[in-house]
């Protein structure tokens, strides 16, 4: 409630971390020293750089990885190629459950309403069927953190003990200022 009885809803923060409110008329404000200051919609701010967006996205990735690792999951990163080898994508998180040396799942995190890239649209279904081919970088990362794993680069996952593929999960998170 404002000093004159107006209602305001908290809608997010600006790039400086200051709380932004929206009034009943759809206008946005911050409070600067107790003074109401009208600002632009934080979700459509033109001052958001690609670097800020990447850092925001990476913060969500790091948070999810930390939660999984805190529960004993093993996480890593790396790429998968399409079965024809022409397209590659790099999921945000590849994980195994506690005590497992198998790849148990792939997580893609989307922030700010982003959709899948062209490469993800091509490769993620193939990860789900086992037709995707792990990259050498991923296999090296995986085998180092899972010494009993025998994954091989360049061989489709369905020929390496994953006949039904690997589940791919997408987590959707707000973008900057949302």
C-alpha cells in the first residue's frame, strides 16, 4: 500500500538489485530514499547486455548443479553430436544419481523465455532415443569423474548400454528483471 492508499505489486528487481513495483495502472516504480521514482518495465529493459544474461543463466545452472551435488549426484558437462555428426549441442548439466556410473539424465535450463536452439532441437530428441553421439570432451569429463564408466566418444549412446536413450529435462527460470 502506498501512502495515499494505492496498491503496488513487487514484480522483480532492476539490474542494480533494487526492488521494482507495479501500480494498478501498469506503471513501474522503485523507492529511492523513500521517494517513488518511475522506471521502465524491468522485463523489457534495453540495458541488459549479453554478458549479464549469460551470467544470470549461469547462476541458475550453478544453483541446480549445487543442489544435485549436495544430494550426492555427480554432474559434468560436454557435448553430444547428432547421429549424422553434423550438429552438436552442449546441455547445461549431465548427471548421474548417487552411486551410479551411468548417465541418468540431461538438464537444459532456459531463462527469460528462451526456447531451444536449432542444434538443441535436432540433438535433444536423439539423446532421448539413444541415437546421439557423445563428444570426446564429454566422454573425457565423464570417465574422469566416473572411473568405472566405459563411455566411448563417437559411438551412439544406444550402442553403449542406453537402448532407450537418456531423459532430457528442461527447467524454465525467469530472465533478468522478471
